[in-house]
C-alpha cells in the first residue's frame, strides 16, 4: 500500500458509496458523475491492493477489507473536521458544529434540547442525523457524530451515557376496540389480537419482546412494520394493537386509545451518549449540561 496516492476526496467518495449502497446515489450526493465515482473507487482499490466493494443485487456492499477502511475513513474524516473546527474556534472564538445522531423516536424529544442549546451557543451549528437503531449504532461505532440519543445505549467501554428523560412504552388500540372500555386488563386477554411490531433490532421491539418472554407470553399474530408513524396510523385504522413510545402517541393526531393493561406502561429512559475518545468533549459537556438542567420528565 502506497498512501502517497491516498487523499481525503477518495475516502469521502468511498464512505458515500458505502452509506448510499449505490455508486449512482453517491454520485448525486457528491455532485459527481457516476463514471467519476467508479474511477475513484478503482483508484482506491489499487492503492490498497484489495477489493473493497461487491455488487449484491442492486446494492453495493463493502467487503471485509472495505468495512475496515470504512471505519478508518470515518475516524479520519471526523478528526480532520475536528481539527478545522478547533482552528476556527481559536481564530474567531467559540464556534463550530455539533453533530447529533438519534433514533427515529427521539425526534419528538430533541427539538426542545436543540432550542435551548442554540440560545446558549448561537454560533455552534447543530446537524442532525435520524435513523433506526441499527444505522445510529453504525454511526456511533464509526465515530461519525458527537452525541447520540438512544433509549438503549451501546454497552461498550467507550460509551458514556446519561439518562435525561423517561421513555415509557404504552399499549395502544383503535378507539373502537373492545379493550378500550376496560380497566386493569390482563395481557393474556389480548394474546390472540394482531400486534403491529417494529423490526428486529429496534429498541421498542427489544423491550416488548423481553417483557413478553418474562411473562411467558407468545403472541399468536404479528405484523412487522419498520416505521413508528406507520404503526400508529395502522392502529388508528383498525389494523391491530401496538406498543409504542408514549412520545410518539402524544405527538400524533391519529385517533388511538391507550389501553389500561397490567404491567403497562413499560418503563424506559432516553440517554445522551458520547464516546470517551471524542475530541469535542467541551461542546458535548455543554449540550449535556443544558439537557440535564432544562429537560424534566413529563410523566
């Protein structure tokens, strides 16, 4: 490997292809032509003398070598950006950028935190990346952001997590469902109902599955839907029952009923997570302090 032929642009192109899983989509994101991106990838493979990407159906996926390069590239890009921000801060005072990655559900609780932070640090630009738990975990392990919002934080030794708000999970049904008229129901009475659930790996799914296993209950009818909003809308239209974050239910206009069932709501917390090896600890501390001082649980 001759790193004299390696440059920042090559790494940027490669990470875009990995994240977009498509050369054409990466080209659009980078305002380049598709042949240019393909040429850059071939050049990068020549530098490392390794196959970095494979075509699987319509997707481009990294090889084992490509996965290692993606991690290193993410770390390098983050560190170079950190350097630029520090130089800018030295020259012009406190300024820069705060990158926050969050799971989908947290988009309902984050705006008030960002608003508070903006009032205290108006010259720091906040950029958000919203995705499911799997994609947010990938960003965390690739060290792509400064702060991450999880209901179930990573458990590696590099994670520093602070609980700041409750995230209770409630059981909802269509307003006309028979269970909406009952109080203190046993969950077994609902066992034969159709439940709309998130995909495997979702924190809500993990909590609900763990609770079911602890009760010795197995659902007879499940439908998987990879969107909280789609689940809420489907419940409102009479497609089934679901367990969702109370924040999602409260911020929706779809007519649903929260059932009074023993064991519910299921307890949970939101966590502000950062990496101990972050080079932006000061701005992370500012955001976390504002969150802990200004956000109180409404439940």
